[in-house]
């Protein structure tokens, strides 16, 4: 029964993950969103299997699960399992079987994926050369990426998929192991490849060869380099490994119009006309500089020049050395290992790509999954590394303070979009306690600067924390920032929780998310001793929700009794309560549940949320951060940093030309600002706006007018520096998700109907 439950779970989740990648290919869903949700689905299978095998130690391999449910013979098991679709009357008094079909055991139980994975590992072990054996080569043949799957037979499609899978795994291991293999072949080092620690915590992880799939690649590589017969391969392949590979392979087949359903079997549709797996990766990088202001690579080069000018201005030619080394390192890794890799041009002593006959970059070009999780990894690194940079330089904070003062004093009539948006995303980073000042602007700057420890001791502590981190993500953890210690986007929280939403602490969950709404629903209901009324227990999440969203106990209790359902149009669903309007996507409803229910041993209410529903909630939270209405991870913050320096340079140039007294004091006369001239100018401008300081009012007026003019020359918009040039259209897609949900049901009707297996 335990095995049956696990198999049913991966069957349901596989169908959902297929629908995600269909949205990527056919409806332009950003592949990073699908990558994040797929990782959560894989984690769910891992967690479910681990929980089950606590009661059955030693029986945790995929092969044991497969042999148990098929009674030891998958061929004979064919015909033993069936799926039935029922039509149920509105009063649930009558039901009628609409359709029934036998389950394709090898397909739905992922036996094909397991066999391909096992056969690849065993074949690789025979030579450790990175090349298939002659016997395997004869079976693989020449894989044709343009095969018309609609015209192929079921057997032909399965053979085509097996050839792709094994070829892709060869490329994956060859790329991932290349750093150590070349140390042996080119430098004469003698690493025993069967004993190398290939894990993400191992010593070779600091050398980038891949983005987004390092854990899976490390696991496969570890088994592939074992000596034949020394390890029982079947015992090492766990259910979540097979499920993960199945998701990787399905991402390609779905993008070619081939998906699978337990009820309908092989579903074939024309492939999307213009879909490319690298579509979103290419927009992020913009290798050819087609979209000025958007791609990651170009602003790193521009920022280098601006750093050099700032070094000269302050007479310190090492001022930004470490900053640029960091950004240049990410730029180098993205160019060489994201979307494309050095492997496509040939790595010395490493066998060429198995896809060389069609595309030497096949590892990426033929894997929407790898492109999605790789992009997700890169987006986080770009985001956290720039916050790390902003924590070290004063320009970001200075400009936000100046912009706010100029708006408050009327020098800027309408807030400039970029700075207003940044303030909305990171209020606590720019002003003490997140309170935006309307006067006493100089004091606000001092309060912000003195609100955190900025001594050399604090910086040394930050460096020690970075040195102890196990990964680049750990080094850049925003919790270690002195100023930009900000709330983390949902994809970051999920990765830190090993893609298990339940492991995310309440303290870290943003209150305006569906995950927060779900946690509130699971919060214990207690009785207020003073009023006798029911309310939610005063957890940290409840306190933060009250504080940030202004909700009272009654509203919170009402909200906790409703579960957002992402599929509007059902008559029994009511309008979304005001409290959830910023959480539930426009056009969707909230279904009300009772305020009582089962309770966990710790007193919290147990709400059984099906994993498919939980994945849909997670999808929306991830979507908002990457390409939705709050797309902080899609903001090219390196380009924004370029804007910071450019605005200051224009202000400095105009003030110098006017021979403004505040500029003279900060840049020429007052030696205390010699190392931080822009801080000095900003502070004096803020003081002057307050009417404080020994400044001539005319000089202050002239300075503020020049600053206001340069802030608006031109007015910088938030949307100017978004990686995705069609993000505005993506906003509209949020309103079209009902159509996508209907499309999903059209192609996989059994997934959401009343189905019994």
C-alpha cells in the first residue's frame, strides 16, 4: 500500500510537471518558473519516499518499488492496472463510468526512464572514456532532433527518447567531470575518479561547469565513475532520481508536442512553431547586445569603466578592484557555462558532444529543463551578488535619499519610476526602520548610516562568514549584508530549504504570498482570554502580517479560514477577501473552508493540501518574483548600478560647471570628504534642504535644482532594465491563466477530473 501511494503520487506530479513545460513551450511561461516548481515536485517525491522507507529500511531503491508494484515482472503487470473516468451527478447520488483504459505500466511507472539511466551508468563504467561502447553506439544510432513524432509509432518514439536520454547523460557527465579529467590528462595529476567527491559540497564545486543541475549531475557522475561490479547500481538509484530524470526528458518531449496521460496514453500535437529552449536564457544574457539596458553581460563592461573613473575621482585605484573581480567572475561563468558551454567548441581530451551531428551545444539546446533551472540559478546569483555590491558602495542609498528629498520638497513633481520602485522593494534597506522621511532629511541619512555597525570589525565578521560558506550562494547570502539584509524572494527561500516549502521558516516568508496565506490557514486557533473571541495564535508570521498589512485579528481569522484556489469560475467560490487581493492573482476566487479541522500534535490545524495545489501556489509566488507584478529577480541590477554612477557623474559635471559651493566643499575644499566625496555632497544637500548648515540659500537652491534636473535627464524607468523585453505582455498573461488552465484540462482531462486507478 505504501508503494502504491508513492507511485500514485509521482504519476500525478509527473502530469503536473508536464503541463508546466507545455506552458513554457506553447504559452511563453518563463522557463525559470517551471524550473523552480519542477524542483519542488522532485523534492516532494524525495520526501514522500524518505518518509515511507522509514518503516521499510533497506527497501528504498526505485527497483524495489517497481518490483513491488509490478509483482516482479513489468511485462506481466501490463493489464493489471486500469484508469477509469467517471461522471458524477451534482448531488453526488449517481455516477457513471465514461471511459476506462489499461495503464501503460512501463510508461506511468517510469520504467523506461529507469532502464535508460541504469543502462547509461553501466555502459559508462565499462570504459570510463566518456564514449559509449560499440554495442551501445549501435543501439543509439544517429539521433534525429527533427523526427516527426506525430508520424512515428509508439515504439519509434520510445526508442527516439531513449537515444536522446543516453546521449544527453553522456554530455552531462563529460561536462561535469571535465575539470578533474583534464587535470589528469593535461597536468599529469592522479585523481582516482571513482573516489572524487563530485557533490555540491565537494572541493571541485568552486569550478563552474554547469548551472542549476549540479546536484543531479554530481550524483550521476559519482555512479558513472565507479569501477564495474563494485557498487550495486540498482540499490543507489532512488525514486526521486528517476523522477528527476523523467522531468528532464519530459521537458523536451512536451516541447515537441508529445505528452502522456494515464487515461489517453500518447498525446500528440503539432510542436510550437518558434519555441527555443534557450529563449529566456538568451534574453537574460543578451550575448549580442541587441537589447540595450536589459542583458546581464554588457553592463559589467560598462561598470568597469565607471569604476575606473570613480577610482580616479577619489585617488584610490583599488577602490573597486574587488567589486569588479566579483562581477567579472560571474560574467565569465555565464558566458562559458550558461546556455552555451566550452564543450560545444571542444574540450581538449574530452570526447565531443554526442549531439555533434546536429548541434554540438545539444546539452543545452535540447533541454528546456536544464535551461530553466540554469537560468533560475543565474538569476539568483545576479540578484544576490548585486545586493552584495550595493552593501559595499554608497551610491544606491545616497540616490534614494536625494530622490526622496527632491520629491518631498517639490523639485521633482512625480517620483522617478526606477527609484520609487527600488524604495518599494527595499524600504528597510534605504531608511532606518523603513520609515520614509518627509523632513529632517540629513538626520534620516545619519540615522540610516548609524543604524548598523559599519566598523572594520563588522566587515571582518562579514568576510569570515563568507570564508566559511560552503557555496557561492552562501557567500552572497543577504543575511550577511550590513544594509541590504532584505527579505528573500520565493525562489531563494525554496532553494535554501532544499525545495521543500514546509522547511521555510515562518520568519522568512513574505506576508504577501500564497505560501503565507497557507501558513496562516495552518495556524492554531485560540481563545482570547479578555474578549472570549476566537483568533489565531500570535506566531511571528501573524505578528508580521498584522504589522505590514494592517490586518486585525478578525480579518486574519477570516483569511485563515479561506484557501485561495487558482481556477476561478466555480459557483461556490466567493470573491477574494480584501486581505488577499494583493496575493491572489486577478481573476481568481477564494474557496471558503470551515474554521475547525484536524489538529496536529503541536496544536496547529492540519489542512490537507494536495501536492498539485501546493505546486500551483508555489508557482504563483515564484512567478511574481521572476516575471509577475513584483518581478524583483527580473530587474537587471547591474544596469541599475550603472544608472547610479551615471546620475552622480551628470550631477557632478553640472555642479562643477556652475561652480556650486556645495560641490566645491565636498570635492575640493573639505578634506574630511576626500575618500567619500559623493557622501559629502549628498549629506550637505540634505542638510541644505532642511535649512541647516552654513550654506548660502542660493547655492542650496541651485544644487537641488541641478540634482532634480539630472534625475530626470532622462527619467529612468523600472521597466527599462528588465531582462524580459515583453514583461508588460507577461502582466497581461496573468489575466489569461484561466485560459491556460482550460487548455491544460483539454490536453490532460483525466488529471483534473474524477479519476480512479
